[in-house]
C-alpha cells in the first residue's frame, strides 16, 4: 500500500466516524423532540379544561356584574329621590323655623325694652 492509499483509507474512516457521530446526534435530537412534543401535548390536555372552567367563571361573573349594575341604577334612583325629598323638607321646615326664631328674638328684645 502506498501513502496515497493510506491517506484515502484514513479519510474514508474519518468520514465514516463523522457520519456515525452525526447519525447518533440526529437520533438523540429526534428523541428530545419527541419528548418535547409529548410534554406539550400533556400540558395542552391539562390546560384546556382549566381554560374552559375559567371561561365559565368569567361568564358567571359577567352575569353577576350585570345584576350589580341593575342594583346600582336602582340605588342611584332612590338616592336622587331622597335628595329631592330632603330638599323639599328642608325648604318646608327651615323657613318657618327661621321665622319663628326671628319672631322669638324680636319678642325677647321687645320684652327687654318694655321692662327696661
């Protein structure tokens, strides 16, 4: 065998080892990818029911918020009516009280002047 033959044989062995190493590397990569896909499927299978329950919960909360909006609208109406009633009562009661207080003050002053 000549040096050229040994060089060709060495190059062929090197490429053979390199191909085997690449095949092993690709096989391991495929195995890791398969495990990753299985993990993602598992997470998806567990997450979808949780998301469905969350959607149902949000729908229930929206119904309750609509009820609360109705209650708040009623309370606002009651508050407005009460404010109007308080205004009427204030106007009805305060004017006679002011007049009575003014009359009492005037009567007291007149009484003091009459005595003095």
